[in-house]
C-alpha cells in the first residue's frame, strides 16, 4: 500500500527519521529546519505563497509510515538568496618563446538571481531500496509529473545537483582544499550557515578564477564527478534530457545537471485523463506508471504507482488503485507512463 502525497505537520518525526539516512542541504538531519520545510510545503500546496517562492515536499508512505521523500523548488536563486555555483571553464596559454601550449581548467564563482526550478531531496529508506516496485523511481518521477501538470508554475530550466564522491564521514575533499581556506569553517559549519544565509560566500570567496592545477591531485580528479551512490540518478537524468552543465556546487563539488523544462521526456509524457474502471483481467496492453489526483481537501495531492490503460481521453484504472486514491469514475487524474 505505497502512496505518495504532500507532507503533513504531523509527519515531522517520521520525516526526521528518514532525513537521518542522508543528511543533505535540501533535507538536513535537523528537526527545526525540517519543521520549516513542512510549513513551507504546506503553504505551497495550499497556494498561499507566490508561485516561484513555493517548495513542494513529497513523502512516500507505506500505510502511515514515511519511507522516502523528494522535493521541487519552484525557483532556486533569488536576489536575497542567489543560486551560487562554480563554472568549470578553460583558460588557454601559449608561449611563443618556449613553444609551449597549456589548456588549464579553472573554477569561477557565479551567481544566478533568477534561477531555475530545482529538483532534490530524494531520499529512500535503505530497507525499501531494490524492491520490485522501483520506489526510487516513483519518488523521482512524481516531481516531473507535478511539473507537467502545473507547467506555468515552474521555470524554463530544471536543475538537479548530484552528490559527488565524498569522504567516509561525509565531508568534501574540495571543501577542505578550497572552501575552508577562504571561510575558516568546516564543511558542516558552512553547510549549516548557508541554509539560511549565503552572504559569506559572496563576501569571502575569490571573484577571480581558481586554477584547478593548483589543487591536490586527489581533488582535481573529482571536479564534475558523480558519486558512486548517485550514478543511477545520473543515468536516469541523461536518459530523460538532462546534461552536465560544466558547473559544480561550491561546497562539495557536486556536478550540476540542467535540462530545458519543455524538453524533459517525462514532462512531455504527462497528461490528464478521466477515470474509468478497469475490470479485472482486462489489462491487456496496459501501461505502468504514476497516477495522481488533486483535490480541494487534504491531501491536496496524492499519487501511486499502478497499471492503467489509456484510451483517448480516458484512463482505465484497476479497482485497487481507485480505492487507494479514493477515485471514482469520471474523476480527472494526472498520468505519467514509465
């Protein structure tokens, strides 16, 4: 009985337990921050915030137990809290006297004050990974389903920041070689402060290019690399239209992947349809994917993985899925085939 829905205030203890498995900027292992995320998400789903200030937090539940999360930031990067990154660029040098030519990789800090939509916060409890239902796919794809159903509420580009290779204790080699020298803070301290105020990055990081060749060899090879536990996410993103943007996170060096919103295959595949009952045994030719429903009451949004059969503007839905999502014939639903 797995379903995905918006997060509720009473989900805080369960959300905190899930966040403890992967302490990230988007979903930190911090109860106070998680409480604020829940409140912000609730106001976003309720339509109480300006469109591009909204942040949507989805939870995957097994009956009533939270086992995973994923998020959408309608816009990552504003005048008060810019999207900050390192551009990975090249600088060519040639000496006629020595007849020597070098192509250097450099990092140059950049800021975006009218940033893209960002997807993130994807966490699945270890116990539920590798199941035949492919629950990680549910959590990932539900974000594209929601964007496809509410296209005007999101930017023309979508960003995904992937985790790089990290030390066993979760710290970043790049930060130790670079960020610590400019801020005097540990990776964890800087990460915590940046969640509420990024001013110190603009004030303390150099505006000029940083030559990667000056960094330790162990760090140079990590620039733009995806961590071993995130390779599957990279493969999925590339498959649906994302590309490495030659940008990295200034804290951990995680690579940024970008796609034009309207070019993402999952968003193009999302559609709405009217529910009709799909009798047992009549699912020949049925597809597998996500079905979602939105209502004026709580939960405003809910979705589940299911088999379904699309015929014109109708979608045949099995009785079990109709019961799980409280659907009736004639209801309008969102549909995303896998």
